[in-house]
C-alpha cells in the first residue's frame, strides 16, 4: 500500500468512527507530515481524496475541517468511500444497504400496483414466469433483477430509479449474487404472488409480499 493510501485510510477511519468529529480541524499538511513521517506530497494526495469523497472541506489559507457526512452526504458518498477501501465494520454498511433495498422495493411494488401501465404489468408477470422457469440460480437471479427493474419502472418514481441505479453500481458495497438472495429466489409462489398483486392493482398485497421477500436477505 502506498504511503498516501495509508494516510488516507487512517484519516478516513477517524472521520467515519467519529474520532475526528464534524467541524474539527484536521492537522495541517506540515504537521501531518511531521507526525506521520511522510512527505507533504503524500499528505496532500490523501487530503485531496478525502475532500473528493466529501469527508473534509479544504480551505486554502484557513483550517481544513471535517464535514458532517451523515447529514450532508448521499449514496454517492457511500460508494465513493467504499471504492477507496474497506469500511469500518461499525457502520454495518451491508445491513444498511439491504434494508434500504427492502424499504424502496416494498414501496415501489405498492406504487407499481397503482401506476404501472398495462404493458408494464404484463412485463412484470412475464418476468416472474421467466424466473420460475429458469434452469439454475444464476439464471434465476438475472431474471429476478429484470423483474425488479420492471417493478421500479412501473412505480414511476425517479428517486426510486436513481436509488436502484446507485445500489446496482455499488457492487463493492452490496453483493447481490444468487447466493446472497437465495431465500428470495427459492420462493416461486411468492414471486408469482408479487407479480399477480401488481398486475391486478392490489397495492397493499404487493407491498406486503415484496417486503417479506426482500427482508429475507437483510443480515441479522
């Protein structure tokens, strides 16, 4: 690991854990260089990456301060941080991401039951049937991803669409392979019930079935 990577990881973990609290001043480049026995170039590179991730605000001529990432960040911040290295375990990122997926998915199913066009309802039913006919877990998972893509489209909610896009892009945060969602893929009856409730406009039933399915993959 490069020296700048180690400095970045050390400061990042201090910020995410709260050891460096929001508003706190980050030591200057010179002081960090002296404390860590590193060149100022390595320190500067580490600070630049922290700023790009939204964890600090660099003020030229003033103190560099820690940002309140919990209140000012978005899902893109989570992905940017995760892409740069392992997240502190106390954040329980996998559980949080799967809970978000379950929450968005359940309400998207309800909205799709209200808003989906006839063509979208037909596609959702067809996707469910394709899943149940798929020959192996990987093929079933591909059909399942397509089913949820169709449900999100049917919900006609751009925020849900962008949230799903973000989660799908963050494979280093959530691993949604066939093994991870095996309990969802194994229940043909529930998948058919979900598609059927959306197709017939039963919004409460759609939400309940979707919530039950998605919650199965949330870590305990």
